[in-house]
C-alpha cells in the first residue's frame, strides 16, 4: 500500500488577475508503511488544509493524490470507498468528534453498523477497541461532556481503528489536551503504530512533538514545504 502527494497546490478565491491566493504550492511527499511523516510550520500556512486534501476531504487546486499508484481523481466509486476507509483523519478537538446528545456507545455502534457485522462481532470489536485505547467499558454509557479531553481523544482514535485504516492524518492531536495528558496520547499513538503498522501524517506546530513522533518531516512556510532532518 502507498499514499503519495505529488505537486499539490491550493488556492482560494479568484483575485484581481483571475488567480486566487495560493496557500501552498508544489508540495510532494510520500507516507511510508508503518512510519510517521511530521508536518510542522507556523499557524495559517495551510497544514490542516493539506491534511484534509491528503485524506480526501478537500480537493487540491493542482496536483494529485496517489493511493496504491492510482490517482484519487480517477478512481471508480468502489476504489474511492476503499480509499476513504483506509485513509482516516483525527482532528484537533476531540469534543467535535462526538454528538453531544448521544452516549458514546451510539457513536461507536454507528461505525460498527457500517461494517455490516453481527451483534456478537459488535461486542468483540468494542471490547478490543477499549482494550487498545486503555479505557473502561463504562465510558460507553457516558455522554461526551462527562468525559475528559484525553478520554475523548482516545475514543476518537479507537473509533477510527474500528475501520482498520492504513493511514491516519493526525491534525494537532494533542494541542487541545492538558500537558499531563499529551504524552499519554502520543505514547498510545506510537503503541498502536507499532502493533498495527499504521502510517501517520502528523500535523503539529510543536517541534518537540514532531521530533518525538516522526521518522521524517517537512516544514510548510511561505507556501513551500522543505524537508528537514528529524
């Protein structure tokens, strides 16, 4: 499996001369199996936008995304469905990942229902997910407001893992958490990667986080991405 960005550019608006403001241009990199590519840089440089493009949630103005050698823009419906399952995105604020009016079990079972598996498999998968994320079964019966940010981010990761992804875009996954909890979540991400061989695109403005987590990294600034040593 492979996931590759080739000469990606993103612009917004039309501009006076028919060209919009270019957020970034000609960005290329490849996510290696079981490795982490760190993307750092100042706020407002388009890091999150690039992450959404990689995960298929936005389209680039120019350039291509290749999944298993096939360009995303030319995929058939079934191929694109596979891509959307295998490439997931974990967002910065875990409170946005769950319906505040529904108990956590509802959000988990929604994902399991998409997999069209039996009720027995529902239970097995849920228990396995809780074991992986280090959470007690009682969290299933809570509402999001009754859980901490660290617990919600663990659940957000666990729900993604139910889909058996090969790539996860991590958009500032610890910046909304207390400092004491950040290391726990980062270590969990490393543990999951070691056990399941998942590749990460880690987006962060925190250089220490990037260097702790990444096998290779790039810095996005002034519309360009430069590779830097970890």
